[in-house]
């Protein structure tokens, strides 16, 4: 099983390149090569000899973890300066992994003869169609519908990149599709809905919904995402979940359950400040309150969301103010954090200071989830007294949503309920290895446990 910490994170270098080069073995320059590459600040992950060439030189492949194109250019310059090293090709590993797309649809039936073809397609397929026409529920036995999830986006809030459009967002949707298959055996199909009109988005998804057993709304910006998911939930009789809302909320709740075990705290102690009042922050507040947290105060770029505020408010935030912030506090994020036991950040980097953490309740729990840089560093948080700290790298939605959808599909649920999400969170917290906050995402048992918990809750 793979390590729970990605090499990207361990090395602090998120852009990976593969460098193909040849070496004049008589010069034996590999030691100098390694030294020069390290001097650029990049890190070498692997250095392997592939083959001996006819002229006696050796062909190598080297994997380099870098901070980006600029650092890779420095690596290339350093390599070119080493006598006996000849760079043949530099490959951007992320770009190459998506060449041709990260997912595809394939036949589950073997078609090797004309007989096979006539069974899978016409005339044999007509028998299946007529059977489903007579008994529509047979579609769940004789088609792939019960194992299909639509990943639908309009590209307005793509994975930290913002409103880049649905086609540029396709690699993210394909990556999600790959995760669904690898972790839960679900055939998930990216669907790009090229509209900024929420009603058109809703109608489009409703029109294609008969193809699928469930819908995952993905990377749709707030506040439109709230209306879209509410309406889809109302109009469809299959599960619908916006991952940026309740996938995130489920992971946060799982992390909180685990953190409470480590600290001896209880949910009724968890007065909470959340920085970020968009899709994720709103859903996290909802799930925390339903789990028993006594109060949640949310902040946006204009301070605490409260009843009577006029600046940068909309219908969703006005509604949010009605069911959060019991004491109707006003002021800044610093005011919101005073005396609170839990801080959750889904906002911007480096906006929380040590003094703000010191103002919280004793031994607070901090989940600053902004990516790629958190609201506060682990060093500053712990120095200021945080008992538990977890950032966005540790709290990954992919721990939750594959198993949630697997369980919902297997239970033939008509919706993903709060009880199902809470069951998923508890299941994750119950299987945490010693010394960790959350279980290993690469372990199939993690997703199986979530799926079983969700199926049990659905039934």
C-alpha cells in the first residue's frame, strides 16, 4: 500500500518532470549532476539507468520534483553545464498523464465474433429493451445505470483556479472520474454544461439524469451552486451531492470526530469559527450544527456574517445569518475566533495569526484548509497552542465521496441524507491508524468502510 504522504508534499515540490538523458560513462558525472540539481532547490525522486546504447553511453531517466517551470529551467541549465551529460527530453508528468484524457469508456462484453456482436447489439439487444419497457426497474439489473455517476460542472469554480470555463476544467472532471473508478469501482462520466444560467444547468442535468444512478455537482461557484443542488434534489429521485459542499463537510466532520477522540473534547464543546461563507463553509456549518455543535460563526472578506449586515450580502448569506451566529456577533475574523474551540478555514492563505489562535479556547482544534497555502502554518498554529492541526492536504474529499456514492448506489437510495454523511464521517474516524487524524486514502478498506456505513444508514 502506498504511503499516506505524497512525495509532492514531503518534498514541498508539486510540479513533477521526467528527464531523459544520456551519460558518457567514461566521465562518470552522476555525482556532480546530483549536486548541481540539488543546488537549484529541486529534488530528485528517482534516477534509473534504462539501457546501454551502441556507442557505449548510458541512457537514464530521472524524476525531478520542482516548484514549477522556472525551477525546472534552472535544473535544465544545471544539467547542461555538467560535462558528459546530454539531455534528450524533458517531460511534464502531469501533462503527459492527461494526454488523451484521464478516463475512457470501454466495453464490458467481449466482441470477437459476429455471434458476439449480434448478442451484444442487434438483434439480441432488442430482448433486453423490450424487457425493460415492460418492467422499467429491470434497467437497474440489465444496464450500467446503477453504477454510473454524472460529474457535472459549468467550470465556474475549478479546483482553486476559479472561473476558467468548463472545457479547461475537463481534466479535473476526468481526474475525479479516475478516482471514482479506482477507489469505488464506479463508472463516473464528466459532463460539461456550458451555461452560467442556473435554470439551464438544472434543466440540462434533469434531462440527462435517466442515464445515471447519481449526480455529483462539481466546481460550480456560490451562490448558484446552492440553488442548483436544492432544485436537483427536489426534481430527481436519485442521489445528488455537491462535492465542494458536503464532500468537504463530511471530511471536516470526520476529522473533528477523530480530533475529539485525541483531545477528550465533546461535540457540545465545539463552538466554531469558519473563515469562508461560500459553498464549503455553508455546508460545513450545516453539518456541524446538525451533529451537535453549539454555535458556528462564519466570516467572509467583509467580516462576520450577521443579521442586519448590508455589505456584500445576498439571499444565501442572509439565510445563513438566520441559522448561525446565535449571539449575532459583528466584527472581523479575529473577533469571531475569540473563545472558540474550533477554527475551520476555507478561504485565503496566511490570514490567521498566532495571536488569533491564542485568543481561542484552550487547546483549540484548527483545520485551515485553503490550498495550496493554508490560513496559518502548522508551525505557527502549534506554537500558539493548537492541540490538533490539519490542512487541506491531509483532509482530502477523495476520502469520502467515492464511498458515499458507492453506498448510496448499492442501497438504491433516492437521496444522500445528513444521516448518511454523518455515518460516513463516523466510519472514517473509527478506522484511523494510531498517530494519524484520518485513515489512509489509498487503502481500499477505507472506501469499503465508508460505503458500508452509508448503505447501512440508507437502509
